[in-house]
C-alpha cells in the first residue's frame, strides 16, 4: 500500500475510534505525536503522547449511555503530500462532526480543519502532529464536558 493511502487510513481510523468512544485507541494513534488543540496556543493546549492524549479526550468528550459520544466524524478533502526520502508527510483536511442524542436531533455540531504531519517510526507511518482548527461551532452541549 502506498504512503498516501496508509496516511489516509490513519486519518479515517481516528474518526472511527473517536466515534466508538475508544479513547485508548485514539491515544495509541498519537503515541509519537502532539495534538495542538489551539493553533499556536500555549503549552496547556498541547498534548503529547498516549497518556496526555487519553487524558485530553477523557476530560473533554462526553460519553453517553451506549459508551460513545454519539457522533459521526466525517473527514474529507485530504490533501496529502509525502516525502518518501525524508520519511515525512503532511495532510490538510476538513471535518464535520454530526451528533444525535435523545436530547439533540441529528445535526452538525462543529466543522473545521486538521493540519496533520506524519513520520515513519519503526518502518511504519504514524502521526507526528495534529493541529485542530474549529471554523464553525454549533450546539456542543451534548458533546463536550463542562
């Protein structure tokens, strides 16, 4: 499988795992990476490695009675650029998060962009960083804690 497809699958795996409420699986994707929750934000908005990423999702994402956030993360328009010789890659993509709960009809709750970087670790492509941009925000009351 070529590098672009592997990277695309990593991006989709994130969406699949977060929608299942699999915080351990999400965190594992960022074992060798940092999530920037706010572009150019202070250190308190950066989460590096499995423990920090797991703690981020545990602290911020509401799970419902079925153990999931009752969301569907749709990631599109992935523009992937790979430097095979350097073992690095970048991707810019867009996302839309849909949610439906007993108290919230199906609707988009947030849209934005991911700016991701990737690198090869132990002969496998993995996330190096993810910067999250929130462009449009709807009703997050059933999605985020606090």
